[in-house]
C-alpha cells in the first residue's frame, strides 16, 4: 500500500516575517501549522507555515497585502519515504 501526503508550505525571508505571517493566518482564521523549514528547501529561516492547498490564492494575496517577504510557496508530495518538492509561488 502506498502512503501519499500532499502539503503546502510558505517559506519566509526571516523569522520576523514568519511571525508576522502567522499573525495574518490567525486573523484570517485559516487552519495552519508552524513547522521547521524542510532542509531540502533552505537552510536560512527555520520557520515555515503549512496550510491547505485550497487557500493558496488567498495566502498569496494576504502575504502581499501585509508586505510579508517570502522566499516561496512550495508543494511537497510525500510518497512513502520519498519527497517531491515543487515551488508554486
């Protein structure tokens, strides 16, 4: 049996921007988790936010409106023990 999972995460330019982004997620009542940034993406900012893919366009808009600097938004597919990472924003 194949175990498959799909995640969307937003990676920030700094911890300061990650905290500001978290505030926007809370104010918007989005379901999210603050997670360590996967090392396959970057070694700099240690915090990212995982969110549901249905909110992708809303998240992009809210980050732009809030002047939150991001490094990128990524889709991570976990298939068994493998990770496939695509930048989507």
